[in-house]
C-alpha cells in the first residue's frame, strides 16, 4: 500500500494499522496517482463506486475515467496545480463508471513530495451527483426567472440585508438613468432617495424581516437630479430558508400621481400581473404535468387574466391552421374545433403577418366579414404569433362574444407576449421529446430486425 508505506517512517505499527483501516473503511474515494496520472493506490470505496477492480484501476490513468467532454478542463486544472506547486486544490467533475453511469465527484487533491520533488498526488473524492443535479436544476430555474424578469417593463431591484443592490434589470436602469455598474453594490436608499423616503424604506425593511410583503409609494431621485414617483411592490427573499434581503418591483407613476383612481387601478394591475406570472411559472415548472396539461392550464390562466372566455393554440399547416389546444371548446362551432382557414381567420392573419392583433370591437374592424368571425359570433379578439425554435409555428387567439368596453392595456400585451414565449418553449420541449422517442423506437425496431436476422442465420447454420 504505497500511500501508507511512503509516509510510515517513524510511526509505530499500531498507528499504521489504524490508518489502514480508516482509509479502507472511509465513505469517500481515496487514491494516489503518480506524476503521469496512473493510479498507484485506490481504496475499496473507489472500486465499489467506480465499478472497476483494484487491478483494473492500477492499470489506468485517473483521466481515463473522466467524462470525455471534461477531460481537457480536468487535465488543465491539475497541470496548473503541479506547475504552480499548489499544495491543495478542490475540483468538481464527472466520471464514467464501469457500467457507463455518470458520477459527479467533488475532489480534494494534495501534492506528494519527496524532498522538494513532486512524486505524485493523493486525492479524496466524494460523490456529489445528487447535489450537482439539484444545483443544475436550480440554475436552470434561476436562469428562466432572470430572463423573465429582465424582459419586464417594470423596474426591479434586489438588495441584501445591508440594502446593497445585488441585481437591477434594464427597465430600472432606464427609469433611474443609471447604468448597472453605477448601482450594483451601492446602498439603494442612499443612492436613489432623500432622507424622508429613506425612513419610509427602512420601515418597509422591518416588514421584510417579519416575512411580510407590501406595496408603497416612494420618491426616487434620478441620476440627473430630477425626481419621479414610483409604486413599489416589495417582498422578502430567502437563501436556504434564511432571509437574504428583499426584492422590489417599481412602476413609474409620476404622470399619474394626481389621479388616485388611476393609481389604484395600477395597484390592481400590478398585483394581477404578478399573480399571473407566478401562476404561469408554477405551471411551467411543474414536472408532474404533461405538456398538454401545461398548455391547457396556461390557457386558463391567460383567459382569466384577460377576461376572454375563448382561447386556443393553433399550428400553421399548408392553407389551414390545426388546433393544438382549445379552451372551452364547447363554445366553438364544431367545424372550427380541429381546423381554421389560414387566410380567412384572425389567428391566420396574425401568423402570416407575424404581428399582434388586438381588436376591442371586431364589428368595427376590417375582419368583420370573415366567415370564421361571423360563425363564432366573436366580438373582441387578441391574437399573437408563436415561434418554436426560432421558426414561425402558429398563433394564439383569445376572444369574447361581446365587445370590450376599453382598449387592451399595455400590461395585457406584455403578459400575452410572455405567454407566447412560454407556449413556444413548451411545444419545442415536446417536439424534442417526441424526436428522441422516435429515435428510440426506431432503434428498438432495428434491434428487433437484427435479432430476427441473427436467429435466421443461426437456423441456416444449424441446417
């Protein structure tokens, strides 16, 4: 056992026996490698986890086990450790077991010296596959969250417990006149408000510490010294169940400050918008739902949000639109429940011209004589094209049997655009899964054919 013998000089034998037992019974992989990367020792835990026998491991380099796409990065990391004579390092990377399974390891490596000369390495590696997969899933969820937030038309700021700004979106930069670099790391109340507003914000932070959300108005000082009024919807943020700070959505209400009725409507719209976002995010993040269920539930959320009872998702197919999913299909004439004409329907025009169509009163529009409009008795419409994988795919339509009393609001368009991206994402995922399934089925069929041919040839050989 070279790992023990090399360092055993001067130690009583009973100590080395205990050390040997400790190494062999450790829950982590422990191994040594020489300067060429060949294993010179591996404990029993290594053979158990990796699936190779001890003799097999001693004939391999540790890089032989690293997943191919990580080999260069792994070699570069440890070459740097040796070149710079860094005594101890930590690195995470995937390996392939004897059975072909990917295992993620978190590995501590210490250089072994003979005098001043490096003679090899000693490594202690722990399996972190579950942790890695959980972190990877979290990163994807966070990335989706960040993309949605970055595209919001409302300003957003995240701060830590010291009120230092940790994140700001483009809309907030536009509102304040600052760029991101000028605000990250700064104390929000000192950078963006006066003393009076700072006191109000401090009282809001006390609510966050008590795990309470709230909405309030505040005066914000822009970079050029001018002032604006904002409606701020704030909530606490957490990291591993510990309070980490707060997040605030800012709506510029300067031009509407004098109109309190309109301001109250903004509050309601903001709450409705936030709730709609949360509901859509819950649906798209729920892996227990099928794509069809996610689309159906998403249609219902948007229908409730827009107060439009008719809803559907259609795919362009030659000179017609194929209905993928309908909401309240009992309200739609039978001949339009599966297909719609491409050139004589509002969703068809939305797809062909790749634009949003919003009509509060269809009877006053150029589409009033369309047969589909007359047959459905539809009076107000909102339709938008869908892209899947960067390509034109189809469109979404929502409608009502009565004219809309007011114009559609910008928030309605923003929410509808967000739903369009969600639909494109869900359909793209489903198509990718179907392609993978088709390839798997084709492979099964091919294997069955090969097996049949093998049996046939075997029969001929036996004959």
